[in-house]
């Protein structure tokens, strides 16, 4: 085997044999990537897209739950305020507190 390589180098020259070796190496890597790696990457890409979709759904669910918790807390606060001030006719509008503050700032 070694003498065959030495004879080929003597006959064709080192640059030609090195170019042939590099060509074979590139062919080997190309076939390895296309047969072994590409299908695995395709499957991983599909799984990644499914996971991203699930994360988006969970994020939307968390936003909805946060809104529901805020509404429940607001209603509890309103009930507590009503229980502590039963005779108070001027109840603050908890839904529009930010609007009231901005109106005061404009005046």
C-alpha cells in the first residue's frame, strides 16, 4: 500500500495526489452529511417548530391567566372597599383609575 502511494507520487507528483485525496475527503464528508446528518437535522427542526408553538400557546395562556388574576384582585378590592364604606356614595371607579389620574394631570 505504501509503495503504491510512493509510486503514484513519483509518477504524477505530490500536488496531483494531494488534490485527489482532498477530492475524496470532500466527497466522503458530503455523503456523510447528506445521508446521516441532514435527516437528523430535518427531524430536529420539526421538533423545534413544535416546541416553539407550544411555548407560544403557554405564553398566551399565562397572559390570559394574569388578566384573570388581576380582575379577581380588582373585584376583591372593590368588595372590600364596599364592605368598609357602605354609606359612601362616591365610590372610586377602579376600572378607570389611570384615566382619572391623567385627567387630574391635564387640569
